[in-house]
C-alpha cells in the first residue's frame, strides 16, 4: 500500500485559507419587504441586495399597479421573490396623481393662497390614503395571499411606511417589524408612534428649512407647526386608517399603536447634515447607505468627460419623478449651461430644449454615483433629493440646488447653511443666476472644501451605514426582535405618558396640605381672637 506523506506546512494551508474566507451563515433568515415607490424603493433595494449577499432570502410584496418596482424584469425577478397582489387602481391612476402633485408643487404652490394650498394638500393626502387602503385590502383581505405569507415563516418584516399596512401584516403574522424612512411630515410618526423626543425650541420639524438655532419667529412657527401637524395627522388617522386597523384586528387599535411596536427604526439621514437631537435607542441613523465608490464609466461617457479638459464636467439631475419641465424652464437651464466652460451631463426626459448648447449631453438615465465620483466632476445641479444629496456628500461635490417639492427644500437649506451649496428659486430662475451660481461653487474653493469636510465625516464611521442597517435587520432576526431597546413609554396611556396622573396626585396632595394648613391657621387665629376678647372682657 502506497502512503502519501503530507508535510505540516501543507496541512496548515487549507486551514489558513478557510480562516481567510468570509464566513456566511449556514442558514439565512427570511425577510418580508414592503417597499415604497421611486427613490424609496432604491433605498430599500440596497438593503435587500446586501441581505441576499449574506445568504438571506427576501420576499418583496408589491401591488400590481406599482409604477417603479419592475417585478416583470427578469434580472430583478432573479434576485427577489416578488409576491404581486392585485389592487383596484391602475398604474396610470397612481402616476396621474403623483404628476398632479409634482406639477402643483413646482408651478402653482408658490402663487397659491394658504387656503388653496391646504385644500390641495388635503386632496392629495386623501387620494394617497385611498390608494393605501386599496393596497391594504389587496393584502389583508386576500385569503390566499395571507395563507402563503403565514406558511412562509418569516423572521422579520422590513417596511417603508410609505407602503401602508406592512406593520399590520407583521402583527397578523406575529413577526418582528423594522421600519425604514427618511422622515414623516412634521415628524409626527417619529414623535407620536416612535416616541422620539422633538423639543420644538431647538429641533426644527421637517420640512421646515430651519437650523437648530432658531430665532424667536422661527421658534414660533416651529411650535405652531408642531401642534398643527400633530392635531391634523391624528385627526386624519382617526378618520380613516385607525378604523381600518381596528376592523382588521377585531379590537380598538390605531396606526400609531401598531407602528409603535416596531423593534428598530432605520432613519435614512446622518449627523453630517442632521441637527443633533435626543433619540431613542432603537432609532438607527443610516443616511447614505446606498453610497459607494465610483465605477468606471461607459466608454462613450468617459470619452465625453475626458473631452472637457481641465474645465471638468457638471452633473445635472432632477430625480426620477420629474418628467414635466416646461420648455420655458428647460431653455432657461440649457441657456445657463451653454455659458459655462465645463461640459454638462444632464439627466433629462422629454423634448430636447431648443436652447441646448453643444457642451451639454442629455440622457434619459445617467450613472449618477459614478459621475459624481469622477475626478473631473466640478459641481452637481440637483433638486435636492436625499439619495443624490448623499451621493454628492460622499464624493465631496459642491451643489447648486433647485428644490422642487417634498423634503428637497429642507435638504438644500441644510446644505446652504453648511456653505456647501447655493440654492436657487425654481419659479424665479434666470439663466444669469444659474450661470453665476455655477461659477461660484466651481471657482470658490470654500464650497468644495466644506463638502469634502462633510464627506470626511460621512465616511468616518466604525462601519458603513449599509452594514449598520443590515446588522440591525439581522439582529432582529437572530433575537426575534429588539424589545430591550424599546422605550417603556409605549406601555403607558396618554395621561401616564404626560405624567398627568402623578401631577394630579401631587396637585391634590398640595391642595389638601394647603387646606389643612389654612384650617390650622384659621383655628389658631380664631383662638387668638377669642383669648384677646376674653382678656379684654376680664
């Protein structure tokens, strides 16, 4: 029999190689995801893709009328297990309302009265809640779908609150809940449901464009917004969603009560642009989780960028939702670009502006992160969406901001206060203003220096924001939740939470003590008077 002799170093080699390999869990968890639309989906998809890399399985619940989640795409379907449910509205109806909202915000809101704005926003909120309720019906009243979900044995539910009733499904399934959001209007969801303190004296409510050092007038407006947003949101919840939640659960319930049971809140912002504030231990700030080093550009785009020489390029994008720039506005912007020495790469959909100059390249889609990370990029013209904003911060590219709607005014106001951006008014924009703003952020070194400092803060974290987000998803799966991080305030009723019961008890005790004291004093004074009268009589 032939014996094969193996020397000790060779025996140790396989062991060394094994130790160097990344360790993946033998049995991954199973996550049920409820994403929002458009940029909300892009954020959640980043988390889900990382979970897949870590040997977990992901099921994405999506309505058949989704305008931005391409569940029919073979590439996407190969990665995620899409569970598609029917809703009674169409993709066209959803997009129509979204475009109507965007058009009002961009072209009409600035000239509308406060009453007209309130009525329009009430209309948009009503339609959004109506779509949400139909999504809820499509899930919770679909017996076949719910049976499939119950049989799947999920370890965690990951929900963007833009998608309604994911929290309710999590409760019905008895599965831990994780929320992923940027912010709610007036921060009501975080304050009321998550019990995150937001003292209005120094915490500006989104989307008010204030710093944490507010003037008296700003604090006054912030306080009014604080109270009004709380009352209006609670009223809106009680008139519709709370009744629905109670109907499904068969007992009195509310949106806030169910969302408040979330084990972890992943907040998609970070302290480089966020103002400091007290936060509960189950709130994890993971802004910029989608940011990554730049990849090589496609050959034709790289050639265009290199043709800019020392002048460099300007990257332009107004987001995935804006498709309705008027020709007038498009020509103003195109004219400004034609007056700068840089080459311009502009994500643009629709008919090309008639004023488009030879230095400007327009495209339906651009590799935005890779362009912002290119050494020849000098500035970013943006509407101020959170995703693009954090990509610019990550790569240290100064901004010219033109906010259009939603959180964009708030985002860009923060960057302006940090001296990393110049912000312009969309409805009063002139080519000269835009040209001057571009010249300033490109040629004044302070803007790039400030942005590079923000970039250094963003990158200087013990682990990346994406790793933090995924860690907490995995933590919840490993431990069946994170109740040890959840504030005990969730178990108190409203008068206990505000200490009204203890305050009332102290007030009663104080009043009783005061009454007894007053009785004793009166008795003493009466006795003194009685003695005085008696002595006088004697």
